[in-house]
């Protein structure tokens, strides 16, 4: 059994890794956003749409299958490793050949070279996927911290240097490729696992029986996410796509740090308890309550302070992204709810249910897309918010029977934190409306402080369970460090 202390320590390492890498990447993106025009960002976003879809094939759900399996050995890991390499090479060749066709479709000849270079990330990730699964399975997330932070720092230097040297969009390309390559090198250096010269089709079949459903589910999910961007880029303009993407980026910097940390820890932890459903239910509930307690105030304060933040960080030329930012703050606030429910389903070995849920959600989402795309990009953003809300209900539905923890129970656990977060956001907005005679940096800092103090004070006043839980968890860890 994995101890609570081990879970918390690994969460801290994972959170530190994600926070550090995202902060550095965010700073790099800010510098590049100031140097590049929104249309340039839109072109890069179009390139990444196709690469992101093919990246799902490169893993094939086998990495998650390794984590879910109770006792995978070297033969399992090696079989998946060689399979991933083979798939990565094949996918790169496909992308290389498709590049001219994609460029013709969008009437952008420059896409050919960009796509062919950026697609190298498929080969790089193919070398790293199994190492990542090994780290997650054995709960040694300190290795991620070393590899990710080293890659983030060095690739940031490369990207910024090229940007100031006048390389334009290619600075962002170099930053992304060098990040993946350096992270892969450091991970291979710090993680002890090495592939053996053996391959088992029977093991592959066993793992793929679980992973194949995840592959289809992830492919549907990823293709669906990229479909929105494809439509915007084709029907509207690269600038519209850039504002849409930039509106996503701000909340993503916060959300992916916490959500990826929760996601990485939850699956191996729940999988170790898959024979004890009450334990899985308790972990799911605690993950939902704690994550929304942390996530909600961050998203609400950001949404209510969005105009000032965008003006300061990106300059006024990016202000059209503010409405998108507010919408995505609400949408991404609930990501940990999706994560906790889906990890519980996967931990119980029900990848068949996982696949069914993805199909249902995407049928609903595509219907919304087809309806909203004829109006405006803003209508599409509201459509994504609607599908996000419906997705919560759909993802939680199986756990009503599997764990006895359905959406109504989850909603009761969510509402206190959400209500207090909205109040905290409103307090932050009030500060921004005062027209204080101080620098914008200080205004934003004051908004964050007022929002945080309001939220924590109200949480303490109303005895919110998650605040007390976090205090109980952190207190002995701090005492142990001091002692």
C-alpha cells in the first residue's frame, strides 16, 4: 500500500516540476508574444494541431497500461519501448509526406518546412515515453523534476536568444524541440531502467487489450480538441486562432501544473488500491475536494483581473483574448474533476467505460461545434464551456455505480469552494476598479493578495473541509523538515 506521506511527497515533486517548467515556458511565450504578431502564433498553432493528433498514436495507450498493470517487468517495459520507437518513426514519415498537402489546404507554403521540423518531436517523445511510465509506476517523480527543469531552462535560453537574433517563428520551434530533446537526455541519464534485447508479442497483446481502448479514447479526445482550432484557422483567420489560443494559455499555465501533478499521482496510487473500491472512492472524493479548493480561487481571481494581466504581460494588442481567457478560466477550473473521475475508472481496469465516455462526450461536443461555428469564434468558446460542463456529468456518471459517488454528491463537495472563489474574484475585481495611482504591477499584486486573503478568511470562517485537510497534511511535513 502506498502511504499518504509518499503520495504527498511525490505530489510536491511533481507540482514543483510542473510549476517550474510552466513558469519558464510562460516567460518565454511572453517574450515571443511581444516580438511576434498574433498571426505568427496562429501559424505555429496550426502546425501543432496535426502533430498533437499523431502524438497520441506514438504512445498507443501502452504507457498508461504499464502504470495500470500490477507488476510489469523489464520485458513489458522493453516491449512497449520498441513498439513506441517503431510507431514514432512511422508517424514522422507520414507527417513529412503530408506537410505539402497541409500547406496547400491552408494556402500557406511556409507550413511545409515548419511541420517537417516540428514533427521531430514525435521521434524525441518516442524515446522518452517508457521512461516516463517507469518514473510514474515507481513513484520517483524527483527524476521528472530534474529532467523537466533542466530542459526548460536551457531551451528557454535557446528560444530567447534566437528571438532576439531575429529568427521569428523559428525561435519558438527551436525552444520546443530543444526542450523535448534535453528532457529526454536527462531522463535517460537519471532513470536506472534500460531496455533489454527482448520483445514479446503476447505481452504487447495483453497490454494493448487495455491500452487500445485508451488509444482510441485519447485519439478521439485529442482530435476533437484540435478540431476546434482547425475550424477557426480555416473559417476565420490565424489572428482569431491566436487570440483563442492565448486566452487558453493563461489558465492552462495554472491548471496544467496542478492537474498534471494530480493526474500523475492518482493513477498509480488508485491502481495499487484497485481491489479496495472504498479506498478508491475516498481518494477520488478527496482529490476532487482538494483540487477544486486550490483551483477555483486561482481561476476566479485570474478571470476578474484578466484585463490588467493581459495589458501588462502581452501589451494592448492582445486585449481581444480577454473574453476567451475568462471563459477558459471557468472551463479549466473543473479539469481536476474530470481527472479524478477518469483515473478512478482506469484504476479499476475499466478502459472500456473510459472509451464509451469519450465517444459520448465527443458526439455532444461535435454537435455543439457544428452549431456554433457558423456564428463566431466567441460562440465557439461558449460552446466549449457548455461541453465542459456536460463532460463533468458524463465522466462522473459511471462512478455512481462503481464507487457510489455520483455527480450530485460531487457537486455538493464542489459548491462551497466555488461560491467562495467567486466572492474572492469579485473582491479582486473591486480593487482593479478603484483606479489606484500606482503601477499596474502593484495593482495586479494587490488584486491577487485581496483575492487570496478573502478566500482563505472565508474558508476558515466557514470551516471548509479542504482547508483543514491541507493544514493537517502540511503541518507534520513542515515540522519534520524543521526538526
